[in-house]
């Protein structure tokens, strides 16, 4: 099938939702992301309350990023050669157990056995375990989605997939912040575990899909093949690199607990709303993009979105008003969602079926963990510069990177997705 015409087919905005297995897949992603985002909020706020150190927030991201990056290529290799449903069951079980340990150590009954000084290291260790699971999760889900919808629906399914993720990212932080404020951390963890369990149940509604890749060479050669494919694709490599550096310097969302607790003084309830504002902007933009696609000139639109993302971060860092901060975070999420849709659509269209796990693993190394590495960068710069200058610095660097990328890739800004697809294997 000629995939260069995939985005030109006149299809309804709900086309991918007509597939029952895709709806089950969305349910799995939604409930897992809901729980994951709840957990991210309360871990950050709880650790900051225990330590009052912005660097401790950065270390949360680092503890997840190190294993996720280290195991990503191997996770992609396993995803390509494994049955996806069984692999996801193992991944979700691991996350469930890590969350269960965090529930146990935060209960009042355990405080007599676990001193407060030991809680933070245990939390870091469990986040590390979740990072290992994530190294397999991203390649497995990316590969699976390509097996449950036709290729012509990849742009539509990518938009719905990202919208589902963002919807959960709205409700998750908001729910986590409110529950933490009014019911405490233990009750919040019970809710988190319940939603992870629901996501586990959704996996059973997926069909077993045979592996798309049967290795006939050594694991090293197989992994190298995936890396070489990405580096030969000018568009894919450029999109990954741009997102990597922009998110690395734009990881100021990790400092939201500092703004909520010390600067805006809105507590965990305000933190949940701040985390939700960015996701609300993203999901509304993504729903709009199911009708008005950004793929007419994707590289131009990607650069515009990254500049908007960086500008919103600067404004959020300088804001002294809680409600104005919510507006800027909303805009940040809206701009970020455009780059997510463009990059995910390009990856789905240009990646061969037998290489999806390994290409997704490379993407995870570039982008999937850049949020956590960016969180560490933000925590470190906040420690050195103070919080507000660190956020402004990050946003400014994001804009500078977009400007440098524009001057180096100006010829791509005039191209449609079809034209880029025709040139993408050129070095």
C-alpha cells in the first residue's frame, strides 16, 4: 500500500473508534495514564513537602529516566519479537506492584516501622522500577496500535490516542491533587491502584497478535538496524531531535510543586489544577486537529508549535497570578499537542511493521525520557539559579533551539507530508 497518500483519504473524525479493539486499547491507555498522572502529582508534592528541595523533584525524573533509557533499545527488540498483549500484562503487573509498595510505605501503620528519612529513598526506588517497566511499555503500545487499525487510519488513530492520553492527563492530576488535599496520600494511592487494575482488565479485551519480527541475526545487529533506520530518515530524526532538546530545556512542569507551595501558595489542590490546565489545552487542541489536521505543512507547523511552547513557559515562569498561570499552562499544552500529533503521525506512517518496537525504543530514548531528564535539568537549575530564573532560562533555550533548527532545515518548511515522505530515506 502506498502510505504517502494515507493522510489524504477523506475519512470521518471518528473512523478509528469504529474498531472495537482500538476502543479497548484507548481504555487501557486512558486508565493507566490517569493513574500514572495522579501518581506523578502526589509523588512530587509529597517529596517536596518532606525535603523542601527543588533538586529532589529533579531526582524523581532522573530515577525514572535512567532505567527507561538504559533498557529502551532492548525493550524495543523484545516488543518486536513478542506477543504484545502478554508483554503488556507483565509490564502493568510490575507497575501495579511498585505502586502497591508506595501505598504501603505511606500508610500511618508503616510509619512505626519505616522512618520518615527512609520514605524518600523507597519512593525513588519504586519510581526506578516504573522506569524499567516504561522501557517496555512504549515500544509495546506503539507496535500494538499499528496492528489494530488499518494504515490509512494511522493519523486519525494517533490523534485519538494522544487525545485519550491528554484527557487522562487533565483528570489525573486534578483528581490526585484534590484527593491528596482532602483525603490524604494513602486514600489517593488506593484510587491509583484501582485504576491500574482497570487498565489491566482492559488488556484482556485485546486479541493476541503474533510478533511482526522473527530475529534471524544477533540482538546487537537487530538493535543496530532500528537505530540506523531512524538516522537515515531525515524527517524522523529531525522531529525527534527537536522535541528532545525543546522538552529537555522546557521541563519546567517538574517545578510546579514549588510554584504551588511557595510562590502562588495554592497547595496540592492548586497543583492539580495547574497540571490539568496544560493537559486541557492539549486535549482541546487535539480534538480540534481531528477535523483540522496540522499535516499540510508539518515541519513548519512543528517549529511554530515549539516556539509557542517555549514562549508559554517563559510567561508561566514570570506570572504572579494563579489564574494567569493557568492560562499560560493551557497555552503550553496546546502548543505541545501540535508537535505530539505531527511527530507520532510521521512515526506511524514511516516505520515498517517489523521495526516498530525498535524505532519506538529509539524515540523513547530521544523523547520519552526527555521529560524526566528535563525535570532533572529544571530541578538542578532551580537549585543553582532559583526557581523563576530557571523556568525563564528553559523557555528561552527552547525558542533558541527552534530558531537554530529553522535555519538548518528551512527547505522542509514548504513541504507537505507526502513530499517529505518521498525524501525521508535520503541521508
